[in-house]
């Protein structure tokens, strides 16, 4: 079979080409039986080896026989023995052996397994050219040297997309002596070697082809756009490959545009969702700040109200204490010979003159200065001392010349602290209560 496969009328007539998953290396290792058992089965093994080589020779002469027998028996025909490797390692081995035998080249072989190459072609919406070689065929070497390594074929397969280093067409190749490549040849129904298959997205197919299950996570399917079998010359190989590419390029470009439109729409929705989320976040942040500002305002008003209430309560308690203390001040000893005459000048310039008993405590003078305005208006003996109130005098008595401060904490009697007479001035001390009251009075 050369060139393109003929169109098939019904999809149900097509053989499925499942995703190729090679057997793990650990499962492909053969365990050697014990020596005695191996010795007993030596004649059988010898007969099996002879029959295997005979059937392999028949399969080489008549390539259709192994596959025909395999379809009836459900088994795979034998192939050349090669050490099984992982798909990536197997691809690297093929590329290395290809370069060692045929020399350096510009063919952009993929260093991955077939399944990964298929997933890449489906994800990037690119053509995937699969080349399968059989070293047992005489045409393999001439096909590689005169067709694959032809300058025009290498130049065409190594073309890159405009403005990038990404290849326009993905190239995967393998030898059917390897497990993965042999399974790929079975899945693609390769009956003549060398074999090449051009695979692209099913969305780009305009003619019926074999659907290849990609098994990837992005969905969709891949189809075989063309099959090139046998030792084709470079011009014929390149001409058929180009016709197949041109035949499906428009559909593939349409699929790319559809994907780009879908990506753009998805990106636009993402941007809209992001803008909506940012708007919601801004609204939530604004609402949070508003709540915090309201809480701060309420807390400030509450603190201010509590401070005002405390201040008013302190003022009432202080007035109550002054009224109580004014009633407790002893009467002025007018006829006492040892009475001490005190002259006190207030901060506003008013002067208070009064006599005190010699044995009266110094606090009596402080109390008189504190309550002098209450004494002028008359005292109420029924006033009780406010409970729990600790009164603090907001001033101190000072003798100007020579300067001497008569602190209340020093205690003592009036005569022993001030002598028989004294001229004093009132100096305010820094207390918040007194400063506030002074501000109100001012």
C-alpha cells in the first residue's frame, strides 16, 4: 500500500488506535527457572527456538502472515530482541543509533514517547509525523539516506513557526524492534515498511481518517491525515506530505482560531471576574473601614462621655467635700494671745487674712484657703464627707521672702511651721483637675 489510504465510508469499519502504554521495564524482566527445571525443558526450549526462527523468517518473507495470525490468535508476532527501556529512553536510544549509523542531520526528532508526542500535537494543534522503521527490511537504509536525509526533506521537516523556535511539524520516529514503536505500528495498521503517518487534530480533518485516541487531558481526538508506506523517493514523499498538510491546514488553522477565541473569551471572563472580585474587595474594604470608623467614633464618644461624667462626679464630690470641710474648720481664735496671724494672697490678687490657733495643724490653713469662698456663703453642718473621695490640694503655700515652700506633706503645727505671723502666696500645682477648673473659671 503506497501513498494515502483510501477513504472509508463508515466510521464503524475503522480499527481503533488506542493510546500506546508500553509495559514497564520491571514487568518485562524474565525470571530464570531453577537449573534442574531448565535442564529438563532444554529439548522443548530448543524446539521452540527453531520454530520461532522459522516463523520469523516466514514473517520476513511474507510480512502479512504475522499480523494475519496475530488477529486470529490474539497474540503479537515476534520481533527482534532489544533491551526494553522506558519510552523516553527508547526514543533517545533511537536518535543516538540513528546519528551513529547515518551521521549528523537536521531532523527534529522528539526525545519523548509516542503518547507524549501525541499529547503535544493535540495540545498545540500541530501536525505530528510518525516514522516507523524496520532494520530487518532491505529498503530501510536506502529510504533513510535518499529520502529522510534529503536536503529538501530535512529543510521542510525542520521549519519553525514565524517569530519563534517552535517547529511547525512534530517528528517522532522509532524502530519496530522497540516495544513502543512496535505497538504504534500495530495501532496504525502499518503493513509495509518504511512507514510514515501524518496525524493531526480531528477538527482539521476534511476527509475521513483513522481516529487515534489521544488519551490526553484536554479532550478531543486525533486522526490520521495520510499514510505513506514503502520506500518512496524524496520528491514523491515530500509532495504527498505537502498535499496532506495543505489539505488539512485550513481546518487546523480554524481549530487554532477557535481555540484562540475560546482562550480570549476565557481570559476576558477571567478579567471580568477579577475586576468583579476586586470591586467586591474594594466595597468590603470600604465597608470595613466605615464600620471601624463608626466603632472608633462610638468608642470616642463613649470615652468622652465617661470622662465628662467622671469629671462632673469629681466636681460634685469635690464641692461636697469642700462644704463638709468648711464646716469642720475651727472658728477664728480672736482673743487668744498665741494666735498666729496668716495673710494669704490668692492667684487672682485677692488677699485673705485670718488668725489660727497655735496648735492647729498646717492642713487647717490649706483647708481655709481651699474653702474660703464656701465660708463666705455660710456653712452647712449637715453635709457628710463623700465616701471614698481622696481630696488633693491643687496648690501650695509659699513664703516669698525668703522663699520657702510649706508643703502639706511636712505636717506640723501652724506656729512651729509658720511662726507668730506669716505672709504667704498661693502657687498652683500641675493637676489636671485644677487646670480644668481654672480654665472653666477663666
